[in-house]
């Protein structure tokens, strides 16, 4: 089973994502960017769902560090964000995210399709 | 499911229930009850300390949790207050809205409790 890392400080969002994905993937949860970065080298997720508005180190900074780390830089990363503007998608892709999913998640298939597409790259 | 009153958007709640089922919906609702009062209290404490960034973070999470469960009015108010907090409160301060936030939370919580009682 492929491993999905969910980096999100809101426990209800983590619970929702776990409920949507755990039949298909091994889901690991991290409540901060620092906790995630500390464990990624050992735990080797296959894909990351990364909240943008994390307290402390925000998602954009976490992404920067993933892309700067040799062992992690090719990891597919999906931005999870409450900024619901379509124009935002381009902005996140420009920043180096591989995909973008708006919160609250209301379409399970949209999420699973985007994950499947990135994992089959 | 659901009969929620106007604090809760039934369509959002229904869609969530269809996505995750009754058990997870109940767990998400429990998390809302567990965490939201602390966030509302954090916003009030941030007002007392005039801590706009602190308020913005609590409001952001509050907005997200409320949105997931269809607590539209609470979500929209938290979003507006978050924007005011992030813009530094120069044009308009989020602080006069704290009491309204507390009221909206109480109403959303009461509506969600009613939904819970009606659920199987």
C-alpha cells in the first residue's frame, strides 16, 4: 500500500482525509510542518497532502524544504487550502506544488483522482 | 438526517455524511464540540491582548471546522474576522465582532446537537 502523509493542524480535517483514503492508502498524520519534515526521511511517504495555513512553519515553507532536500525533492505534494479561488491554483502550481485541493473537501473523487494521477506519474 | 435549522446548511452536512458515513460524521462533530469553544475563547483572549495574528490562526481553524459541517454563518463570520485580523485591523477591527462570534457558535452548536439527536 502506498503511503500518504497528511500534514494538517486541524484534527477534523485529518480525520476526514483519513476516512476518505484509508481503504486505498496507508495514511500517516502530522500536525505540524516541523513534525512532518523530521519524520519524512525515515518514513518515506509516496505523496504529501500539505495544508498551507499551518501555525509556525507554513505549508509554503515546508514545500520549500522538501524541494531543497535531496531525498525528498521529487515527492508529489498537493496543497490543501481554504483559499477557494480558481486563480489560486496557478499560484500554487507556480510555487512548486503538484496539485491543489480546496477545503472543505466536498468531493472525495476529486481528491482520490488527483492522488492516483500523481502516484502513477 | 439532517434537520438543522438555519445555522447549519443541510446540503453540506448531507454531502459530508454521504462521503464518510454516520460514524465518522459523528466523530467530526465531536471534534467540533471539543475544539471550537477553545478557539472562540482564544479569539476573546486575543482581543484582550490585542493579538491580531493569534486571533487570525484561531479564526482560520474555526472557519475550516465550521465550513466542514455546514455551519455557514459561523464560517462566514470567522472568515470575515480572519481577513480583518490579517489586514492588521487598520480599516476595521475584528474585535467588535467577538460577541457575535460567541453567539453564532452557540447557535451552530445547538443546531448540530439537534441533528445528532435526530440521527440514527
